[in-house]
């Protein structure tokens, strides 16, 4: 009989502990409040999909997912369009104050979102952007753009400058060179950058709650408003939480080939 290695046993225990909250969330989503608050059981008691049916048939719930995906995808698009040329500039050129500006970008990422709530709230009310998808997307750019520039700059600096020079000698214009030659070389960085930006914007609550009211209210805000006279609807909350995991899992699936190199800034 083959002996069980301590490392294998530790890994198994870790995976069980890691998956236990996820399993319990799915289990709760298949039960009613009475069953959840009743007797303890490892398996769902009287399982049903009523909570999921409620989410997919109630506009106040399913529109939350639509709103969240809308401003998250807008944010990722805007961030990449801004961060790619900015990171290229920091990587390839030297100018007065470049290091100070690079640090200033990162300092915005270090600041807590609560610091910017009042300025954003007043500004968006003044220009008529309050309770719109673009308002949340632009607000999240304040935190995602610095992170994206920092990640992409590391990837771009690892690409030899000779690649740029050879492309210019071959007659490539800068837009053609950047899109057809340079971007494929840093696609790992683009993938992991999009992943980080998507995850931050998807789970961020404070700004999304402050800058929206009804038309652009995301699912994270909807989930905080499930308290009624009878208390929290635990089954409905669990079903909503389970569904919020799906977009993140899909993003991880699509960028899975880039994440390993992305976390190592392309050095693996």
C-alpha cells in the first residue's frame, strides 16, 4: 500500500477548505429560508431552483447583472485604450518627470475609494452623468489605469528596442507596427491586465453604490438591499452570489494561458 505523502495530504485539506464556502453557497442557493435556518445538513434539504427563477424573472435582479457587465466591459475597454500607449511611452521614452509621474499614477491606486466619492458625486451631478454606466466606468479608471500601466510597462520593457527599429526600417507605420507586431508580443500582459481590471470593477461596491441609483444599479448594490421585514432572504442572496461567480470564472478561463506569465511579468 502506497504511503500518503504529508504534502499531498496538506494540499487535499487546503483544497477542501478552499471549496467548502463555494459548496455551501451553492447548497444555500437551492434551499428556502426555512430550510436554511432549520436543521443543519451537509446536503440541500428540499432542493429547488426557485431562487434562480426569481432572479431571472425579476427585472430588479437580472438588470443588475446587465448593468454590472455593461460598465465593467466599458471600463476594461477604456483602460486598455489609455494604458497601452501610456505604458509604451513610459517603456520607450525618457522625459522630464517620467519617474515622478509613474509614481503619481501608482499613488492614485493606493488611495481609498472613499476619498474620491464626494468629488465624483458632485461632478457627475453637475454634468448629468449620475446614474449612468459611463459614470462608474470612468470612476473605476482612476484605480485601474495606474495598475494597467504598471503591469504593461513591465511587459513592454522586456521587449527589445531592436524590434521597434527593425519595424521602422521595414517601413511599418507606428499604428501598424503597434497593432500587428508589438501587441502580439505583450499579449500575456494584456490578458492579465484585462483580468485584474475586470475583477476590480466587477466586485467594487462603494463607488458603484454612490454613483448609481436605479438605471445603472449593479448587482453588488442589489444584493445589499435584500433586507425585508422578515429579515434577510438567505437563499436568494446565495443564488445571486453564485451567479456573480460565473463571469469571473469565464474571464479566468479565457486568460488562463496568460495568467502564469502575467503574474511573473513575462519571465516564465
